[in-house]
C-alpha cells in the first residue's frame, strides 16, 4: 500500500517538521501485520513529497486475525490486503503519524495551525460506490477530487472497471485535518475493517472527526460505514456528533438518531451475526437531537427573560447566533470566539450580513478571549455560554467568571454544560471518559450547582436550573442549564 503527501509551501521541506520525519532519512516502523516505511522521493525548497509504504505480511495478517475462512482456505493468503489502501493503512498512519494527526509541532507551531497546499495520492483504493462515492466524501471537505477507476484488466477493456480507484486529492488544509480525514475515510470507502469494531471505535471516530465530521453532509453514512453498521454504536456516535457545536441545524433535524440511548443495546450485533437493518430506514419519527433541544431551551429562556440584546460568548461556528438572527425579536446579536477559524466558518454562512435600521449591523461577530475584560462585552441584556465552560482549563475559569459576571455584568447569564452522570447512558463511552476530546472537565449535577451558587453569591446574582433533554430518574438530564439573574 502506498500513500504520498506532497506540498509546495515555501520552504516545502517544512513538511518534515509537521510529520516529525526527517526528509533525509528512511525510517521503518514495525506493525502487527507488517512494516511501515516512511521516505521522501523528493525534498527541496519548492516541492516536497513524503511517502508511507506499508508492506503487509499476509502470514502475519492471518495470525493477527486469529480466524480462517473454511469456504476458501487460500483466501487467508491470496487477497488484496497487501496492495490496496484500507483500514490497515489507516492503522499504520495512526501509529507513524500520531503526533502530526494531533496537530502538534513544537518547532513550527504556527505552521501546524495553518492550511497549506497539499496533494495526496493513493494509487489503489477500494471504493464501494465508485468514483462518485469518493467525490461525495472528500469534496465537501474542500478537496478537489480526482478518482479514476482501475480497469479489471488493461488488456481486456471490455471486462469493465474493478472496485478500485486511483485517488488524487488537492487542496489547502491543515495537515492534521488531512490525515484525520484519511484515517476515517479510507476504511469507510473500503466499507470494511481488518478488526472487530468494538465500542471504543466511537471515541476514535469522534476524536479523528473533530472539526469536520459533524458538519459533513453525509456524516450519517460515514458513521454507519466506519462502525460497520452496528446500530447501537452508530446511534451513540451520531448523538455525540449532533451534540457538537459544529453540526448545522438542518443536519440535526435530518439525522434519524436517538440522542439519548439506553445504557445497553441488546440488539447490537455480535461477531458472526447477520447484518442489521440500516438504521437510517428503521426510525419512523426521528427524535429531536439534544443539540437542537439545547438551542430551543436557550431561546425560550431568553424570551422569557425579555432580553432583546444578546451576546453569545464562545459562539464557535455560529449555531446559536444563526438561530437568534432568524428571530426578529432579538434586536442586537453578537457572537464572540477566540478561534478565527470558527469565525471564518460563521461569516461564510452569512451570519454577519444581517442589518437593522440605518444599516447598523444587527448581527456582529468578534474575535476575543473570555479570560480578559473587554468593553465590547458590555451593554447587553443577556450573555450566553452554551457548552463553553467545560472547554476551559479549571485554573482559568475564575478569570472567565470575573469577565462575564463581574465586568460585562449583563442582567441575565445563561450557562449550559454536560451532566457527567448521564454519560453512562452512552454506549461506547468508556467509564470515566468525557463526551468530547477537548473537554477539560464534565461536572455532575451537584458539582455544577456548587459552582453556580458560588458564582451567583460572589457577583450578586440568583440562579435557577433547567434540565435539557430527557430527565432520567437515576442520572438526570444529559445537559444542565443554569439561568443567572440580577
């Protein structure tokens, strides 16, 4: 299997810093099923190409799998796995490029956060659904896709095309994003994995899909294929993706998922079980996703408190700002986020184009940090921190409290955060794990109330609590909402 990654940034050899692999060296990494080699066919200031060559040992692969195929005994040794990109290559990428996939580069930190020109090639890729499927998965992510079918036999064109394509992707993306997209989509296009799909695959998917999968127009199809159509895992993964602030509202309304699954799914497939029905066609009426219920709860609270001027602190890509903008009750709406990338996405959605009387912007987007007092945060009836505080390191939380409750000091503050007690209801979420890889903490109901009551007492507010989502009698609702008023 071969994967090449080429860039023309200046100097192009900085690709070696991002991949943490020196262009002048050839390196080999042992895998359970063979050896992964990393080398650079070309490396100069104008153009640099890194290659990952995975040499699969068929005997090792069979021993790793631990099972045979009695209907075709040679099938253990005679197959396409050593030659065609698949979950084997994705697994090798995760081991060889682990630091690059996490977006870390101590020597070039700014470069690791920057979109760079990339060209990715995979000479042989199993693609169930043909070139159109590859286009549908990669094009929405900003790639220009070249997918050429591989003929069954070049000498006999009448035989038609095989299920393989030669894939070339070109675009400007962060290298970490490109690698994570490949990690997810290689086995998805193959529609197969070389290992049993266990519940921990949900965490792998959420981690690798951060920042792009939740907003993908075919996220449901990608999730189903990645998780081998295991209904319970698919439901949990789609629920957690819908809970992401990057998921657009139309996608949340369309996904046929149950956001708050039972603790265990007795219908989950076991090894050797017959294929399950496609979950997309088994749900008669899609439940309202938790992310949508949370937005609705915030909107209802703002209406009830009569707050026509609202600032959304930590607005992300503008989900709540967009919904506020659709409601003409709200006269002034401001979204604030520290991430320029998130604000770029929000502006691309046209959220800042709305104007009120006299061409004064009714909706405004600002870049800013919540840990520093900012006069632009003052003068609003209400401030909203929707799924924000759990992304803040605990030592920095007091600074955010002072900025929001002490300096900006709106009449109403609405805070939502996950209820960690509810996590046991998510199949595939390991005990003690958090719902999102960027969460610094997740509070129980008692922990949230202790924090909220202390903050309210310190800054002259009163606080009440609203459960968001189905209120489980044992563990409470999945989201807890606090309404601070003064």
